[in-house]
């Protein structure tokens, strides 16, 4: 698939996780899904940073796109200040301090920082940042469709796919990563059904993946995380697709906590386990999984389900938001530039070179 090839434009009617209109950023509030579909308006970079931290918006590619618009908001806020560049850099730092694992955040901010550095006037910078943010969003959607096309070839009609967390449209600019092959396969007329892990503690699988697939007409069955291995043993799963927050140069992959257990179970049962991620998620600066930064979040996420306390007050809690799946458990990494196979050091470096 070349850069200018026509690719099927499925997903145009999907719910938008974010959009930018007339100087305002709109984010779909993912903390209240599936109960309410509500967009929140953002006009400052600080509010945007808070939205990323509190997971109003989440999923590595969606975080990157949102941060890019956060910088646009900063430029608009400080357009009339003499030291506008310095003020924008401060906002970029605040945006970067929100979530440490998703590399798309830093990738998008680096692109925006370059625009600021090269700018000559405040209004010129604001315009150029808006164009770049629009480009980042459009590229993300295009990359999603490309991953979908590559991944769909691996799905046989009648297949059962297992996924973890939400790496669908909601986690990206529009069309998803891990769910993109499913959507592309369905668009080609294949019959596909999905098993969605509920994904403790934030329940992205139950709240978001189940909702999103139902909205988009794809049959989905919800299971709790501890059911995945048994369902594989029952022979109900043909293939696993998961997303990624950051992929090291050797293919070790950081993704939502619980992904590693799914990979182990898939290996045991001889089920192919694919990571689906755009080239913007590959971080060649990180050599192996041991260097991947893993976010730890608050104890409340584990001790409360919604507002209900399920553990004794004061209990010790460990809450890593992500884990690392070693490359040896990964059958392939589906990127927008093709499917990378072992040795990943070579195949990932190759697709990174061809990046947008
Ligand atoms: O904590 P979250 O909800 O931001 O974590 C999301 C994931 O782990 C996704 O699998 C990953 O970001 C890829 S999204 C296309």
C-alpha cells in the first residue's frame, strides 16, 4: 500500500472522540460512557492537560491528537503577549507531564514545538499550529485505516477476535488501532465477532469497547479479565488484537495492564497475538521493555468501582496502568506501513524510516 493509494473510507460515521471548531476543542467525555454521550468544550491548554490526566480523553493516539490541539489553544491564549513562545513552551511542558507511557503524546508535542521554534509572528504560529494539529489528526485517521487493511487480511470470515482495553475509534482520531482490522474486515463483508475483556480497573473494555462495537454494528461478547484464558481453552478465540502505548525498538510492548496475561495465555493455546499500532507509537529511543516508563495511577481506581468502595479503607494498593509484553510473545506488529515480524529491531526500524 503506497502513501497515495486509495484506501476504503470506512468509519466515517463513527463517534468522534475529539474535534476542533472555531478555536474550541471538543472532547467526548469518556469517563461517563456508556451512560451519556457528552462533549466538553476546551479553550485553554491547562484545561486540556487536565482532561488528558483525568482520562476524559484516553488511548495513545487520541491523547497525541488532543495534546496537539492543546498547543493550538495555548497559542491562541497568548497571541497578544510579547513572550508568547516562552508561554507556549510552558504549556507544552504541562501537557507533557500528564501521562508518561503513551509516546504519541510526546511525538505530537515535539511536532508542535518545532512549529513554534520556526514561527516568526504570534498569529503565524497560531495558524501553523492549527494546520499541524489538523494534519496530525488526519494522519492518525489515515494510519488507522491502513492498519485496518493490513490486519483485515489476517481475519478469516467467521473468526472470533479477543481484544483488551479499548483500542478502537474512541482511543484514536476516529477509526481505532486494534479494532481497525475488525472494522475493515466487516467492511469487506467478512463475519467477525469480538470478545472484549472488561479491563479492570478503569473498565475500558466494558464501558468503551462494548459500547463502540455495538454502536458500529459488530457483534461483541463481554467477559471479565479472568475469563480470557478459559475462553481460549474452550477454543472460542482465533486471533488476538491489542493496541500499544509505546513499543520499544526490540518489539517489547507497553499496553494496558492485563495485556501481558492475555499474551501468555494466547501463546499457551497457540493463538496468534498481534499488536496493532501506528508508527507514531514506536519509540526507537527505547531499546527494550525494561526502559519503558509505566504510569502508576491512584489507589482509588482499584479500591472503588464507580463510587462503591470494594476494599478496606487504607489497604495497600499497587496500580500500574500498563504492563510490558515481551516481543517473543508477539506474533506480529501491524503498523500503517505493513506487518512487522521478528526480528523487530530490523522491521520496526524499517517502518519508522518510512514514517510520514
Ligand atoms: O489508560 P488508557 O485507556 O489510555 O489506555 C489505553 C490503552 O492501553 C490502549 O490499548 C492504547 O493506548 C492503544 S489505543 C489505540
